[in-house]
């Protein structure tokens, strides 16, 4: 039997909780258990010679964390994030990364039958873990590990003085 879309056994209520956010006016989500915290936008220090989808790094309470520009990572039109854009921190402590979204919408509890695994239409998009339906809404549930793949191995600066610390 395949594991549920969120990668964990179903909760007692038989559902999945996701953090819904927008990118280019469309709703996307991450399973709540992947999310460490949501920060307000802080100054991101660019990394020379990093892939185009890496926005740079931030200093998160003394730890340098790579930040992924989700729009670039997913092949969307570029858009400079404003001060209201959230940085969604995902991953374990040693492999944490920040994901820049346009706007955080809500934490949504979905019944397990509302989330379908990738099908032949979405299988070509490996960052998509599943498709959720909530009323008339269609929400792409993304795979945070795939989105951050490669960001943990970037050459990060040793000195955190160049980055502003995120209050988190």
C-alpha cells in the first residue's frame, strides 16, 4: 500500500494539514509537518555563482540558511518579493532552507480523500506531491525536499556578518 500524500500515516481524523500559499495568483501548499516556521521577509544576501533559483542566504538565529525563490524554481515569471512576502522555512535543522512565496494564505485541514497523488498530468512535474481539492479550489501540494534539492550543498559563506539576522 502506498503511503499517504503527506508521507506520514494518516492522522486520527484521517486527513492532512497543509500550509496554503500563493505564487503568481495560484494556490500551492506544503504539508504542515514539513514546515518549521514562517518568517516575514528579511534581507537576503545573494550568493555569487549560485543557481538562478537560489535567492541567496539569510542568518536565522546564527545559522546560515539558503533561500529558494519558488517562482524561479517552478519556472514562473520573475517577480521581486515585497516586504509582505513570507519565507517558509522547511527541513531539518542541518538541512533547512527558506522558500519565498508571494503570500501565505492559511493552514488548511483536508480530508485524505481530497488529496490525490500525482497522476499522468502532474508526474512530469516532480516537485508536485499531489493535487488537493477543496470546494472549487485546486491546490498543488508541493514536495519541499524536491524544491530544496541541491540547496544544502551550496558553498555558503563562513562569516554571517554579511547577512541580517531573521527574528523568526
